[in-house]
């Protein structure tokens, strides 16, 4: 984790920019090997801009997105930027749960003919919540191969949502945890309206045990610094206590 000290600075610089043009701002930083981080901004509370971390992987078969940006306009901006910068096509997108920061740009990708994927649970939850759903569903943990580059999905159990998955990039030893893990520097558990606070800790331990060699762990939002496993467990504990108080 120590090697990543530069990234939060980049993200902070992005934050200043975000005041000006958040709606279409896409920030890109290389992570490791073929894996890149991209950050886009949404307004989940309708008031303040909030950054979301997503990834893309440059494979011999083209660029694969892990999650869409928050909306269709951003998804178009992202694809245009990537194709112009790398002279490679975006060939697929795999979404990690059904919230807007993961599937909000599905329609734009579909309109471009880009195949979109998610677990059967995620596709069903998109449909149940009136959202455009990824076109292709997988019903168990799946290893995608794009020109030989492996992209592996893993369902850890319920957590931030009941359908959240993480994505492992074995060549680069990068774990994209999405909203299943909070930043190691996060101060709040965030939105828990769809979370399973009871099951979440066991799901976290399972993931930690499954990917002991992860060199970089990318949480769904904010800094890549700190220990996202321990921080998320602490914040779940706090949220649980607050819920207890409310019940009394
Ligand atoms: Zn999120």
C-alpha cells in the first residue's frame, strides 16, 4: 500500500477540478501493469459531488471497463477519451453491483454496441429497481479471458449490497473491491439502505483470505491508502452500534 502515496494527491488535485466541471470530469491514473483507475463524480445525495473509483484494463483484445461511470454522458466521455488516448476499442464492461455508480452508464455502452456483463443477482436487482441492466448475466464466479488477460469475478457474500462482487486481476495482482470495501481512510460507512450489516464482516474476511497476494486494493470511493479491510470492519461495527441506539 505504501507505494500508492502519489495517488491520493492526484485524487485531491482532481477534487479541486471537480468544483468546476464535475458532471463530465473523468480522471485517469495508471495503477499497475495493464490496470488503470478512473474516477468520475456523481451526486448521490443530489447536493454534493462525490467521487467513485472504477477500473479499466487494457488487454490484447481491447479495453475492458470494470463498472460504468454514474450516467450515460460520462460513459460516452470516458469511452471517447480512452479510445482517443490509447487507440484501442472498449470491448466490454463488467459491473460490480446494481447502484448508479456501477451501472449508470449502461445505456450509453449498449448504444455503442459494447457488451455489458454482471451477475444474475445484479441484473435482477437493476430490473427490479427500474434501472437499465447489463445485457449478459453470469450465475457463478467467472473468469473472463480477453486476448489471454484474465479477469476474475468473485462473490464474497452480502455486504454493501446483497449482490456486490469483487474483481481480481491476477496478472497485476490488483483487487477491485468496488463498494464492498470502504477506503482505508474513510470516515463513514456510507449508504447502508441496501446493506447487510450482519453478514458483511464474514464476507470481508472471506475476501481477505481469498486474495492474500493482492498488491493494490481499490475501494469504491476515495483514497487507496490505509487498510480497507480493517477500516470497513470498524465502520460496520460503528454503524451497528448506532442502529442499536436508535432501536432503544
Ligand atoms: Zn458506491
